[in-house]
């Protein structure tokens, strides 16, 4: 399927190129695993993949700004900013678990207008723009070729029949939101710790109804919001706002959006959501995006545990 939007086509191509870098290292022993100053993991693949993304942007859109997890902020002059997470789910990646992704987003005047979630090891991608809608690509790199269909959230409106996901039980504890995790388990018929961007991709493609991440950075959320919204769902912060700047993320289908908003209002503790004092006290020993019971690990932004 031809992508007519130049910026969207570029984002997809850039995500594929960065994903190819990660696959060179995935499952191998030459990861160059290291720790950042905040204690979260980073690999040679994280850094090299972000360099590839930045080089692509510099070649085609040299005046646009860039925000990336590994190399910070480059100011632009166009009102457009590319927001990059080369490997969302570094802990999964480092353990050879394929539930990691490459995230590419484009903001225009502060609003995310394009998003790409690419799962290189799974051969799946969802890309979206506000004008063109959302599309699900399967079979990337496979023997049968790629298949592209519209990405749509499910039509399930019964919580008892719905599947809810989260990244890390520990993440809820870090920000004092254990009651929210308990409510997810109690109020949804099924719940699984399928984490990082994969859980949000499941919502966008109708295979899960909701995904909860209590702590996220801008490079995590910027690509998720346009994908989920263009797929017919809602992307919320823990206080129920439709925003990618709430330092948290909840993806949910349309029929359960108000139900989830009500649940958040009932259970989220306003004075502890992303409280800087809580984060500062727990950062030193936090292993926050690795589930203690069921789920997959992930990477954390500098200064913000996942």
C-alpha cells in the first residue's frame, strides 16, 4: 500500500531502518549492555538505532527539531519536532524477548500528528496520521510478504469480556498506584502483563481493550497517541485527560473509554501520580518496568522510572 503523506512515509522508512539495526543485535551476546545515570539499561543497539533515526531526519528535514531518549534535544526552527525511542523495552530486548519496539512520532506545534510503532522481532507495525488513519502491517521480513489492513480498536464494551494489559506491577508500586492495578485485575475479565509499546499496539489492532502504563516519558507517549486515536480509541493520562504529556499512558477502545475514565477517577491517587518526591526516593533501587509476577521488562526514561 502506497503512503501518500511524505512525512508519514518518511517516519515508516526511518523506523524500519532503525529496527533493522536492533535486529542485528537481538538475541546476541554483543549488546554492550550498560546503565545510564538513572540506573536504567541501555545497549549499543539503542544508541546506534537512534543515530540512524537522527541521520535520516537530518538528511530530509534538517530544520526540524528532535527529541530522543538517548541523545536528548536538538532544537528546530519549523515548529515540527521528531520524537524518538529507538528501543522501547530495552529489558525485554536484552533478554531476547521480542516484545520491544521502535517508536517514531512527529509533533507539529506541540500536537502529535504522526506515530509509528514498529516491532522488529515480530515483523509487525502500526503507523498512523491524523489525516490518513491507522494501518497495521504484518509479515515484515516474512516469506509470504507484507499484509496491510486498517488498524481498528475492538468493539468490545463489556469489561468482564475485555482484556487489559500493563507493563509492570512494580511500576504501579513506584508511584503509589497499587489500588489502580488491583482495580484493573478486579474489573476486567482478563489481564496480562504484555508490556511496553506492544500492549498499546494490541489495543490499536483490536486484540486488547485497554493498556495501562503509570509512568512514561514523552518519547514513549508521542507515537502512541496518534496511533491509538487514529485507530478509533482514546489515549489518556492517569487523570483521564486526552494528552501525551501526562507522564503516563492509558490506551483504551472507544466503547470502554468512559468506563476507564471513571475507574481512574475512583482509584488514582492525585497526590502521588508521578510525584517527584516519590520518584526521587525510589529511583536508586527501582527496577520498574520488569514485572514481578507476569509481564515483560522495559526501559525507563532519564529521571522517570517506568
